[in-house]
């Protein structure tokens, strides 16, 4: 039988640096656990634009559709700020998500005990925190039509449209309820039904899916602004949060600070099952390309390494091997290793991206 296939897209900024550490972890699984992958690598985002004049070539898109899972680093950077919108680096990532139909983006926010004092909130608020934000990823205001910048009289108008069909809400709600059944059995759905029609429909459909097929799961609804406040006040009240594309992006960045740093948050973007039963899937850290620290060996590779752990769990049914990575990360943090983003107190010297990778490999070996 052939090895499972992985397409690696390091992207821009710190993407290649953090992905270099993930590649070493992938090799470790081949060497030490007999879990080898057929790995291919390609360009996305600004790197693809520089080479081909487009942030994602049709060839790379076709490869992404064929492999068992895609691992992506990060896209974007100031170098590309003045490009036409249609070829901006982010368009490459959005095309991957849309054409692979990766509608359910799981963003776990877990606070490792060693970082509980470093979080932006008090230890008792975040210690033991383990929640997942399920962000709808292929629709909403990111993709709705009409969109654009038009001229109206003497001024320009920027337009984006929040749009959700019932079936789009239905399928992401189901993915959240299924996930909740494997965890704390609780879903909180967040929208703005007080001011947006799409929010009214969102709330109705989530409630209907619940009542018809998941009555055993505890369901609550919150306006997304109140949800943001509750997330900062007492995040442990949540188990699974399901929300739309834009709110999910904002709420998960806020949740990242509960865990200590945006450099800690992995993600899995999942679609419908393929012929082999595995979901279409793309794994990437929640963080972006961090151009201010790119190329300096300062980036935290943990979010990207934990994204590979999610790939082991969700694409390859290797939950125990995923746990092996999570335990190794827990150990290096408990040993006191900190990349620059995790340094608060004076007197603690940060380790480099490579040193953090070395320590995680050593912990895997132990
Ligand atoms: N690794 C995530 C990344 O590179 N994000 C940049 C980006 O394109 N973000 C768009 C979004 O998710 O809203």
C-alpha cells in the first residue's frame, strides 16, 4: 500500500521557517514510528506570485485536490500590499479553501499549564482551558456577492455582502454538533441576529439541526459581541463555539491570547469525505506571515507543529500519534523553553525557531 500523501505549502514570511520544523517532525514519524508520508512541496501566496504571477497556480490547486492532506504555513506580507486584489497572496489561500470546499475550520484554543501565567488573563480563568471554535470557512462576507469598490457620485464605496444559505449553515452546524459529542457535549452558536438577517437565519437553522438530530447536545446562542466579552470573562463556560467566517476569524484570534500567543493556535479546515473516506483537509497555523520577524529565527513553530498533529488525528486516524506531539509540546513548555512571543518576564532568554524544533524532537525521542 502506498504512503499517505501530503502537500506542503510553506507560503510567505515566517511560513517557511515554521514549516521547516514541521518537516523534521514528519521525518521523525517516518524514521521512528514507521509512519511515512509521500511529501510534495509547492508555492502559495506571495511566493507563488513572485514565481508565476498568481498566488496559486492551477497545477498546485489540482495537486491539493488529489492529496490526502495539505499543510500550509502562512501567506501575505507588505511587499504585496499594492498588488491588484485578484492576485493578493490571501487570494491563493481563499481559493484553496473555496475549491476544496473546506467549510468547517476547527480552531482549538487549549491553554498548556506552563503558559497559564503568561496568558492575558488570570491563571484561574485559563488553566485547563480546552475549547474549539468552529469557523464556517467557505461562505459569508468573505465570498458574498456583490462585492467590490464602486463609484457613487463623487466618492468610492467599498462593498462586501454577508450571505449564507440554509445548507451552508446546516452542514457547519452538524460538524460542530458531531465534534461536541466527542468532547463536552456543548455548543454555543454566535451570530448577530439582533441586527443581521443572515444572523436570524443562522440561529434558526442551528436550532433546527439541533432539535431534529442532536437534542442530546446542550445548545446555547449568543450575539457575537457578547460572545467575545464572555470569551474574555470566563472562557471555560464554552466547549464548542460555532460561528461564521468573519466572527470565527476574530473570535479565534482573541481566544489565542487566552492560550498565551497566536503562535500556539493550530487549525484544521475540513470538507466532505473523499472516496477513501478521509475528509478533504488543509491544516495551517492560525497565525499569519508575521513579516516583522520573518527570516530572523524568532517565530514560534508550535502552532504549525500542532497543525500537523491535527492532520494525524483528523486525516490519518492517528489520534495516539497526535497526542505524542501534544505531549512533547507540553514537556518543552514545562521545561521552560519559550520562543520570543512567549516571553513576558525579564531575564528569560528566548529560544530560536530551530531550538524549539530541536527540543520538540528530543521530547518525542524521550
Ligand atoms: N496561516 C494563516 C494565514 O496565513 N492567514 C492569512 C490569511 O490569508 N488570512 C485570511 C483569513 O483567514 O481570514
